C-alpha cells in the first residue's frame, strides 16, 4: 500500500505538464497582443507625440519581459518538477537550461517582477498629468513592496545557503 501511494504521488507530478503547456499558450497570446500593438502603432508613428510613442514602447518592453518570465517559469518549472527536457545535441540549447533550481527561479521571477513593475511605474509617471496624485503614491508604494520583497527573498536565500 505504501509503495502504491508513493508511486502515485511521484507520478502526479505529470499533472503539472498541462499547466506548463498552458503557459506556452499564454506566451502565444502575449505574442499576438504584442504584434497587434506594433501593427497599430506603425501607421500612426509620424502623427504620434514622442511621449505617446515612448509609452507604447514601454508597453512593448513590458510584454517582452513578461514573455521572458513565462519562458523561464515554463521551461525550468517543467525541468525541476516534471521531467528533464531531452533536447537533441544538434539543436541550440539555452545556457541556463538544467542549471536553474527552484530557488534561483524564484529569484529570477522576483527580479523580473521588479523590472516589470519599474517599467509600469515609469509609464505611469510619463502620463502623470492624467493620473490622480493618490494613485501615483499607491503605485510607488506597491513598487517598493515588490523591491523590498525581492531584496528580502534574496537575503533569506543567501542566509540559507551559508
């Protein structure tokens, strides 16, 4: 009975595989939205104000960072919790593949969230004239919460490794 339970628990890790595959569909949706934005901007680029163009570009950078975050979580999560990827030797292999454990993934996710939050905050500040002051304060507070959380996670990770 114990062996059956252990084998069932171990095999249940495969329930994560469709979740990681779902992240790849989320990445596809993000790519479609990215190019929708690009195709929307290109015809209007000469009539747009510089600040509006910068806001759009910051949105595109935001989407690129979220896409990278999705790839990191999807691939390293699959490798750490489901199964190792079997990539042919003749195919290009990501340098971090197989080297990112759950602790380093957590730190990369935290750093990505801070970067995404920073770009979002910059976008809000660029459009500050249209944003109420109390909202600006809350955006800064939320961003600083992300920064302090990432710093605390890194510090705790450093403490546990020594």
